[in-house]
């Protein structure tokens, strides 16, 4: 910083920092204003960005001007613009202005919400914001919430709780080398998220003990097959530890019959975890409230406001009606935190103080609630409803276009903001169609005007569109669709 | 937003958003300018913040002005100001201007660095920034790095890798119900972080299988005791899966003899994980390079730039010379990500593309590298060195003051930025002293002028000071020390 700091040991001087904050405000505003003019995916190859970065760390501080210059010159050419309204990968993007203001304030405060005492406002705002999410998506108030970074981590915690009640002293003794514990298995549909396998690997229960249950024509779990699988396993001596039902699968946003699955889980005393990471959001709509039907019977439910409730990365909410179990697995207060832990001292009346560190792996917990609080208040319940409803309308519209345009056809029923489809010219073998559809996605993405992904359904490659950005309008979807058709025509013509 | 958005379905209109970004720039600048005038810890009781928040989510969107008003009126009175230069809890605070600018830019971009393809710049910047951390703290270039949110999660990943090589098909079959796997045990000092227990709980290995090894007078692991403990366990038929050595323990910043521990671990084919989450940073100083001696023999090392390398929450770096093992545990590419995964396609020459999702639980990965890159460049290696050296000087100064001021005495050798001490008037029983020291901390914190924590060492309550904020100067430490002495005198006089 070459003499510009408050002495060589301090921070950027106040005046300079204020000026840079304003420069950054303009940078952000300019970025948002021009995002549609940008190619969504950059034309870079692996190593290109690195080649333009200094290999070694600078020996001496550099002026912020130079660093911000390199942000534009080196970093930005390697950015995929997830916030572009025609970025239709994954579930769209949750970038928005109000939440961004919340992120900025949270970054300036830089508190850690591990105990109530170290961050009363962050802790209480987390509780309040989670109660809003719970109300929006129709989860009973008997469920307690906690924020993690991702749904993968939330599901890991849920299955850790399920494991805890599967035998005695699991936390204390573990599960290795024990004759009193059988193999524990988890059941999820063949469309469920891969985080179930990752959680089972981490928990020491093994990837092979995730039993993938077949799905019906609409990619919903076949409950009869679930019942049969569990019965077979029980006869073999393994124990059904948990069932994971999905509300809004990753590929097609299909919704498992949660109520029926709950009955099966209950009959076997298995933990029911509902993965509503994406699909929980649609239950904000009165007309789609049924998507979460049966979820009230779950032991735990994950909903990701960072997927479709307009909260930017990262913010995943786990709700459980058995917080005592979660706490029994994770509460552990070392001496250096005891003075700040609520359990250790009289909280002088008033409400109970929650120390969220007692419900999870992480101690360092960013003030994530602030961005959610700002977005939820700025949009309001009506505003969130109307945006989600519009995304559903756009997805249905695209599905209608697909259905009326051979050789395209839907590869799955359109659900929520997700449309999966496939070009399947009658003259082409299925494998050729796979290659064609993959090439269409690549070609469209190469234009920079839209960004799609593909997925595999019933072993066939499909094009997948996810709509979830507040900036996405009918014209963006139409542009993407036009590009898809053009790419398909050109690729087919080139054969 | 009452008619202020780009239609009812969009985002905040561009002009309004630009104005609010500038307002937020001033809010942040004002906060930073006035942070020293604020009481560090607020006088709130549990429920106070909640009582001032709207109980329910607003039905309609609210103007940003009102929300930002409530940020000041409702949220701020419940904030503990971690960034205050006299906040001496934990390891101090890593707030700083350059990193804050990086957080703002990252929030605006809102990309997820799960695969190279979905975020080339975020992925490559992560690699580059990690190489800088590696060089700064003296980790060999044969170690590959990855960023997680917290050290707890990093240690979980390290021990998952250790578990994987402890038996066949651990990932696939898990560890439950297997006769071929013994109980797996982990060894760590009685001063090691509680994340070791949390990781062992999560991994299904059990809290009781963390063997806490006694420490010497300087709170360093007793290697003879480690050797004995492992030998005893091996005779009993359990397997030493891993040893965790700590460089900079949480209570006293003590440094285990890593080289000697490495020899013991190697003799038993146990994984060596070095928890240098805090202490790795001190090795930036040439005169303290020895703190990391022996770490080059480790299988994995965690260093938290968000503890003492001026990167705000959250940013924890795991380095491993066995990335193949980490990948063998965690790589799992579902169909809906296959198109964006590097492994699935020709990366068209150039450097290999890393998909960081293959090395961890999380898929959603914020662009954390940007804030680190900005802070490291703005301060430079010299600037980071001089700041860390100053923090060590301030800690040594406080230790000298303590030593020359009865009835205070050091409770542990001063190390790095950490000073643990205790008022022990000769007339008082040890239990009375415990209560006295706890009360001193509470009284000092109640003044709002400084923030300390306490810890327990050898079953006695001590006052703990952690210095790590770039804004902290000698006068802040002196103020805290004056407050401590005043509180002790007053409390003792009141008996």
C-alpha cells in the first residue's frame, strides 16, 4: 500500500477506504447494469487465468487501484456470469440487490454466530428468518431450524442424527468393531441428490448402503419398490436407518409421495429426511402447497433459500422436529468457549439463548441471516410468491414450446422452474441423439447468450433448463429456446 | 418495494440500487470510522433483538430505506463488534479493508466454485492463493490445497482420508458391521481443538476413540506418553488411525513437537494431521519458521487464513500431500453435473482443470479466494509479516506487564498473539481465584472497552487475550490491561 495505510501496520486509511468503497459501489452497480451485455461463459481454457496472475505473492503491498484493475483485467475474463438472466444452469441464480446489501453489511461486521453471546443479533436474526422460511414453505412450528452452508452439509447432519438413534452410544463409541450394530441402510430414489451418498461415506456407513429405489414415469419414488427393498434388507439383517424423500429432484424437480413414504419409514422406525432443498420454495405458492404434503411427518427437512428463495450463496436451512437428537450428536463445549456458551451460565431471564454451534460441526458461522432478512423484507411474501409463480409460468411456457416443436420432446414432465427435453429426430439412434443433445448444449453455451446444462434420464442425455433468477423474463427464455433450435438444426444439417 | 422495482417481478431498479450501494458504502465506512467509539459487547439479553423484530414476514415488500433503518435500529444494538481493535477474544479479528472489497465483489458475482467450468477464475484464483499461503507458512509445494469454510470441516476431511486408508472399501462398504476392521483411534494432546472429537463423532469412529495425550509444562504434547498410549492400544487390538499435532493450540498457542510426533505416527503407519489453523500464520516470520518444523512430514495440514492471515470469515485451507486419497473419498459426479465436470471431457490442452467439488462434501462453494487475494496483495508478504510480528510484540509486552504485576501471573508461556494469565492473590483458595478471574473477564467485557475470554488450564480458570486485528495497537492492549487490573482490585476489595 506504499505509504498509504495508517502506518505500516494498520488498515487502509479511512478516507482512502471510503473512496474505494464508493468505487466498489460503482463497480457493482456497473456490473449489474451491464450483465446482460456479457457473454455468460468465458472463452478461457484451463490455466488461462493463472497465466495472467502473478505466480508469486508480492513481496510488498500493492495499491488497491492496481488490484482492482486486475480484478477487471484478469479475474473478470474468467467469470461465468451466474447472475445473467439467461444463465439457466442448475436452479438459476439467486443474485439480487437487497440480499447483496445484506452481504456487504455482514462482511463489514464479520461476526461469528457460534454462540448467542458472541453474536446476539446474528443468532436471533437467524432464528427469526428461519421461522419465516418455515412459515413460507409450510413446515410446522414444532420444527427447529439451523442454517448451514449447503444442503450437502445439512443432509449430513440429518443422517448423523438418524444414525445416533439407531443404536446405543453411537456418538461415544462409534460404529466400528461393534457386534451389536447391524449394517445401517438409507433409501432414496434413483433421482435423489448425490449428497446422500456423500453423507453416507462421511458417516462411515458406506456408499453401497444407499439403496436407490426406482422411480415412476414422472421420476417419483416407487413406494411399493421402497417397501420391498426395505423388507428384503430387514430379512437379510440390515437395518433401515433412514429414508430420504425428495421434493424437487435435481434433474427434473419431481416430487416423491412424501406421505406414503413417511408411512413406510414409520413402520420401520426409520428416520425420514425430506430433501426439499430446491422444491420447498414452490410451496410458497398456495396453488403448489401440496408439494410439501407429508413433509410435516418428517424428522428433518432441508430447504435451500440459496436455491429458489432469493438468498445468495451460501444459505441452507435444516429443520428438524428432533433438535434434541441433533444436539446430542453435536453439542460439545470446550473450555475456551465455555464462558461464552449459554448453557454454562444464567441467561438472566428472558428467552432461552440458542448457541447454534451446539447443532453442528462448524464453529465459525458467518452472519448469513442478514442477507436473507433483507431479501425477504424487500420482496415481501407477495413478492416472493409472484416471482416464483412467474418462474413456473416461464418453465411451463418453454415446455409448451418444446412439445409443439419436433424433433424436440419433453424428457420429463415440466415441474417448478425445471424443464428437461431432448431433440430426438426419428432418423437417429438413441446414442446419436445423446451426442446431438450434448452438442446442442455446448453450442448454445459457446454463444455466450444463454447457459444450459444437460443431465441423463433413463440413460439418455437431455437438455436441462432451470429458471430461478429474478431478472429472467420471457424474452430470455425465448432467446435460449431460439438458440437451442438453431444449434440443433445446424448440428443435424452438418451430419 | 412499493412500485420501485423493475416491475413487480424484477430486482431493485438500477438507479435505486446504485444509490443504495453508495449509501451502503458510506454505512460501511462510517461503521469502520466509528468502531472504536462503540461498546464492544452490547447490553442485551436473550430475546431483546427478537422483540424488536417483526414477528412475521411482511406480506408486501418494504422500501430498502426502512430495512436499512432497522439494520441500525434493531440489528446493530445486538452486535458484538468483533472488528473493534480491543476485541481480544479468540484470535482477534481478521476484518480489513482490502478483504472487505473482495467480499463485496464476490457477493456481486455470486458464483459457485464447484467445477472449473462453472467458475474458471474462482477455481484458478483459489489454486493461486493457496500456493501463496503454502509459501508463506513454509509448506512444501508437493501439498495440494483446498478451501473449506472452517477448520472443523477441514479436519473432518483429513480424518476421513485417514479412515479411508485404514481398511479396504471403507468408502464403499462403510465401517459398521465389519469383522475385518478394528476400532480406529486418533491421538491428540489434551490441548487440541474439540473439532477432533466432532470429526470422530461424524465419521462414526466415536468420541471415546480420541485419546487425549498429556502435555508438558508448556502445554506441548508429551511424545513419550503418545508412544505409550499407542503401544497400549495396539496391544489391546485397536488401530492407531491418525495423530493430530497442533501448531498453536486454542487456549495457549502452544506448539507440539511435530517432528517427533511424525516419527511415532510413521512407525505405526498412522496418518499425521497438523492443526496449524491458528499457528501456521506465525511461520510467515523468518524468526518463527520453526513453529512449522516437522509439518512437512504430515499427511495433511490445516491453516486458517481467517484466523491470523487477514482473511475474514470464512476461509480455512487444507493442504495434503495425498490428494489422491481425499479424491478417492469424495469424488462423485452425478449426471446433472457431468457436463460441467472436467474429468468427463477433454480440457483441450493447457493445465489440468481442478474441480474442487471432487475433494469435499460441499458442492456450493462461494468465491472465497477473492477476498484473500485482495488482502494478500494489498498487504504484501512484508506487510503481513510486519503485522504478525507486531501482534507477537504486543502479546510479549502484555506478558511482561503481567509478570511484573502481582497478584497476576502468567498461566502459560506467552506464545504468538496469545497471553493466558491469572490473578492469584496469596490469600485466596484456588476456587476463589477461579471465581475472581471469571468475574474480572465479565466486568471488563461489561465496560464495553475491551473484550476478553477465559479458558481453563490444569483445571484452573484463566484470563485469555488473543491479538490479531490489524487495528490493534499498544494503546488498546494497555487499555485492556488497565481495565483488568482495575476490575481485579475492585472485585478483591468488595469481598
